[in-house]
């Protein structure tokens, strides 16, 4: 029992894992289009502006900008708390995911533009 209490005491003192991110040139992908993103290499970081026009399934959506449409995957933890519609302009940041069935964008940030 004393060992467990000692371990818990030590765990309470140690800081929880803190994560920082690089800020500077190359840290934020440049704004691009769907057409260019779909031609980019696998795992390329992209930032897109346009509209999420429909939900395909639980975490897959159709995204559209002036250059075309793309399938995007957005985990619910990355969706904004604020409701949005197909008419809401959004900015997506994520990575290109090349698969045998085609390319999609794995989204890690969704921002509703005002």
C-alpha cells in the first residue's frame, strides 16, 4: 500500500505531457485548391477554403471549392462546436491521404470563416 501511495505522490508531482508546436516558416501550409491538393504527394500538408456540402457517413464529407470537390475525413473531435451548413465557408487544415481507391484529405482542423 505504501508503494502505491508513493507512486501516486510522484505521479501527482510530475507534469502532464505538454506539447508545443513549431511556429515559423513551413509550420502552416499555404492555402491551396482541391485540384492541387488531390495532385499533391501523400502526407502533404494542405489548407483549403470552401464549403462542406454534404456528409457521406459518420466521419466522411464532401468538400467543394472553386476548383472541384474532394472527400475529406474529419473525426468528431475536430469539428467546431458551432453549427454550420453547406453555405458556411470553412477553412480546413490536414494532410493528403493517397489510397488505392483515390485521394482524400485527413482533416485535423476546421475553422468556420465569418
